[in-house]
């Protein structure tokens, strides 16, 4: 058997026995006390045992209670807004055979990566002035990479008693918003516009993350950001922030611009350009941008090309980083989607691959190719197995990783 096929077989076989545990564990997280996973699944998804005393249309039951308009609608924690706020969330559990050094850095065990809850009121300016707000709170092994680590220690959720072993808490968003017509402005602590991949697990196809996303992009900002919908095909962004990854704190004079534009090139293609410029705080002074081209080739094929550039003066010298990521997705049906990601990332500073790859001076290249499946058996559950191959020519380093997770939304 060729070496690459043997490697795929070896890493995938290590994860097979955990797949069933992954699903049961994810469902069991939300189970009422005293109920086993099977009983909870029946209640949660309406697969038998439905009764009119339960909120039947919200949990998937439609027998004996007059029916529901959509039997496959996702179940929600609250079917109606609470005090004007939509409340929801998800829990994500996963296994990775090896550390990627990026989020998935605790290998060969079953981890709760994200247990997330949010409350949101969207500002709707279509009828004049309106206000909104949102707050997100999460717990899990991803907390360390979700906290405002661009802060001074002890501020907001960073090194402030929110960590408990490999687990911890983070509050990545807490902002207000006002809107009037086509203009809206959010102010507070919010997720970045930069890049294609995001921190919330529900926003990504893959379980693992790209080098470019993890190393060359901010995750959060604190400041103010305006969004103006100039037309159906043009959206403009502009605002001021306290640099990269800050939470209501300023590190070393952080003060920067965040903005850009999203353009609808055709009905099937969009181009987004987002930049940051100024003092980024911990990352130093400089400029970065991310360009994302998203094209629906056909009804089933989707292609994404992303290119990032980072150029910072860190005080210890100039650090330039470049990334090119290509994604190709194929939708088989409403339940199954296939995807691939191939990436080249280059950095002056290098990347310490979980302590396994020595950081060498000078510009070096890092590569990864990831292939995965998204399987959605029911509206609230998605399972994401993947195979990932990393290689660094300068260190003659290669690694094969099998990963699988499940996300249960509510």
C-alpha cells in the first residue's frame, strides 16, 4: 500500500471507534437530568413519544396535535424572542488524532470545543431608527483562542480567572448597534470582518482551521464599525478599533482602521476586500488585507479563493506573512456535502507546530491539504469527519491527521 494511503488508513482507523461516542456525547450534553441519550433524542427531535403537552411543532413532533407546517425545521431553545432577543447556541464535541497547533491542539481525546450561547436583537433600519445588541458566551477548549488575548493580562476575559485546566470561558462579543435605512453602526466588542473562516464552529465547513486564519488574521476587535449597503451589489465597511483581538482594553497604544467592501460581481460571484491599518497593539504597526472570491460554479459546485497579506513592524523587526487558500465544495444533497481546502502560508516569524516544528529564521512556507464531509442527518445536527495532511519543506516535516466533530444547535 502506498505510504500516503497507509497514513490515511492509520489515522482514520484510530478515530472510527469514537464516531458513535461523539454523537451520543453531543446529544447527551443537553439531556435533562435522569434521561439517557436515546430518550432525549426522542424528545429533542420528535422521533416517537411525542405528546401534546410538549411544544410539538418546536421539537419536531407533528402527530396528534394538528400538525406542523415544516416537520424538518430546526428545534430552537426558545421558539419566540425573549424580551425582543433571539436566544440560541450550540455545543461542539470533537476528536483529533494529532494536534494542529491551532484550536485543535489537544489530541487523542474527546473534547468539548465549544458550548456556546448568545442573545441577539438585530437593528432593523428599514422603517427608521432602530437599535440592537448582541452578547456571546462560550465554554470549552477553544476558549484560549477565543478570549481577547490582545489585551493586557487581567482585562476582560484574558488571564482573568476564566480558565480551568484545558477548559475555559470566553466572551467574544458584547456590542450595541443602531441602524437607520441602509446604514448601521455597531460599537463594543465584536468579531472581525477579515478572512473567510470564523471562530464559531457553525460558520465553517471544516473542523480544523487554516494557517492563514489562525496566524494572519484577527479574531475580534473593540471599537466602532459602520456598514452601509450602497446598493444590492455593494456593501461598504469602515470603522476604528483598538487593534487586533482586544476586549475593552488598549495594548501599547493600539489604534487602527478596519474597513473594506463586498461586491456582487454577478448573481453567482462575490468579491470581498477587508483591510486593517495602523497600530494593532500586540502585533505592532502595519497593514493587512484579506481578499475573498466566492463563486457558485453550478448549483452543486462552489469555489472560494482567499489571499491574505500581513506586513507588521513588531519592534523586533519586520514580519511579512502571505496566505493563499483554495476551497472547493460539492453538494450531493441537503444532507451531504463534500469539501477540500489546499493552502500555502508563508511567514518571516515561522510557526511552532505545537512544539513539534522548530521555528527557523527567515521566510518559510507551510502547506496543508484537508478533505472532509459534512453530514446533516437532522436539522440540528451536523457531523464533520476530515483528513488533513501538513508538510513544511524547510524542516522536512509531514503530519497526517484524522479529525471528527459533531455540532448540535439549539
